[in-house]
């Protein structure tokens, strides 16, 4: 909060996260909601000598984490019907405001919601900024712009476009441009295109000309634009069209990867949803679905290992919001998987959760992700060394303090963190589990 007293965080092992720098005994000076100074404790300027001090000895001090791919309106959905049809918008918004607080208590002080229904993400963003509810600083997209082949149009065609769905069906470049204008009027921070569908390895949902029209209009209206692109063609076209960052890129080919690296287009793989779905087991995921996910994961690991070795920019995003990625639990796992599956250094994986991820949070990107003068005073105190073992961040018991804008966040879990009952409209409406067969008379 602006105007709060100055304070120092002293004696901790400071990771500014602008690069791999480690200050073994450092100090971070906070002036209200901003950082005033960062450096070695021994080099503290005299002007800060009398500032109240927080002892961080034995702890690691780092920036608040950033989740660049989180759907705050999805409510931990278990089915397409649950996600897109049944739950009323008013209930979704209230539920999302509670879930936002769960995210913040996990150490995520900034997040990007790349697409959801009916302005829920922008409303939660604004409620957080107004101090009505707790949550991370949010950048929000509107509905994901899709064709019949994109992930935003997964319901049967005879139902027609459903206003409660997270996707908005368009027909051609003119409708794409009109939807972008509508979303900008509604106050979005970014535009999201559903550039490929589920399970497609080859073709994209849009033509290259349509994607170029989307990028041109978004940039004309001063909004960055991102794309869900798993298929080979959708990634290649996204690069040519000039998207600001690309989500997934599972089936990207070598030639496209070269252009991604040349143009420094960040990639947000969102491995967590794939890996969690597989680990959840047969009781959660049908065998056919598991086989498709394994194929995609194998393809993604192969090309993104090359991306890491080639110097591509990776960003961590958990895709929290589904039943296999509950809020407050999985926000750091993508970075863990970059180490485990892609051979990334732990400190570089931490940068994917901080400095790099700031690039995908346009509302606050210039002010978060790094401990540096002038940035927001979003700070974590952690028992452990996440630059040497990124898995430390997943252990909530090691999270000793979270400061957002210099103000401490209450970390104690309350009723909102416990499993809540699922109401009838949050579930797929199954009449019966099996047919009731008539038996032969005896």
C-alpha cells in the first residue's frame, strides 16, 4: 500500500532474478509498495540505516512468483459441460474471487488469465485492485477467439454458440477484428486466440491470413496477443503472424523453432496439465485420452529440449483451474518439469517463474518478476534454496512470508482452502450410471 512505512529485509540470501546473480548476505529495502534498494547488507547506504528491519537470516529472498497461464473462472472443472454450460456466471465470479486468494497464499503475486467466459477474469482483476478481495495482480483476456477447429468450440455444432462457454466462435477475419474491438472495449489486457484444437498434431484452426488480421488489430489497439497452438501448422503460422508469445508449441518443428529463437518469441508449454492428467491415473482419465496425452508430451519434450539448449525463452504457467490442476497447489510445477524433463538448470527454471513470466503479464510486466528499485515490493521469504532445487517452492511449509506491495499476506489456510461441496450445477448431469436391464422371468 502506497504510503506505508519503509522496511528492510536483512541478512537473507537474495535472488534478484534479473539473472543468475546470488547475493549471499543481502538486503532489500521497501518503500511503501515499491522496492527502494537491493544489494549486499554490508553495502547498505546510510540513509536506510534506521529503517525497521525484518531478519531473513537463513532464508532465501526472491520476487513473488508469476503464473502466466491460469484460468481463474474455471472452478476446477471436471468436464466440458461443467466448464461451459451449467454453472451460473454470478456464482462463477464469486467462486473465482475466493480461488484468487488461494493462489496468492501459494506465493503467486502476479498471474495472467488467458481466456474465460463473460468478463469474469477482468472483474476479479478489478476487485483485487479495488481491495475488495485478495489475490495476485492479474492480467486478463476475454473469451478465447476460435473457429470450429479450435479448443474454444468443443460442444456439438447443433447446440450453436453457447454464451457461457470460454470460447467465442468467429467466421473469418472481419468477425475476428470485431471481437477484438469488443474485448478491448470491455477492458481486457490481452487477446487470446484458440489456434488449434484438442489432439491435433498437424493443422491449425485459422488460416495465416486470419491470424495476421488478428495480430494487426490487437497491436493497433495496443494489446498484446497470444495463441493456444499445439499443432505444427498453428505454431508455424503464429510465428509468421507475429504473436507476442505462444502457448504449448507441442508439435513445433525444427524450422519453426529456429524462427522462435531468432525472434525471441516466448513459449509457455504448460506441461503441468499434461503430466498431472497422466499421473491422476485411469480412474480420472480414459485410456484413449491418456494415449493422446502421452504422444503429445513426448513430442513436446523432444522439441522443447532443443528449445532450451538453443536459448529459447520459456515461461512457466500451471494452467490451474481444472480438476487436475487445483488452485494454490501446482503453480510451480511447470518449472520443476523444465528441470526434470528438459534438463534446465534450477536457477534458470526459477527465472521462468519470475523474470521471464513477467513478459506474459502485460498489465504489470514492467513492475514485477525482479527485485530491483522501482519494482513492486512483491517478495517471498523461503526456507531453502530454490535456485539449487526448484522443488522447494512447492512445499508450502517452507514459505515463511509473502509480501504483496510491501504488505504481508496471511498464509494460514481457512475454510476457503478446504474442499468445498460441489453443487448440482457444477457437475455433469448424469441420469444413471448404467442401464437398468430387465431380467428374464423365472
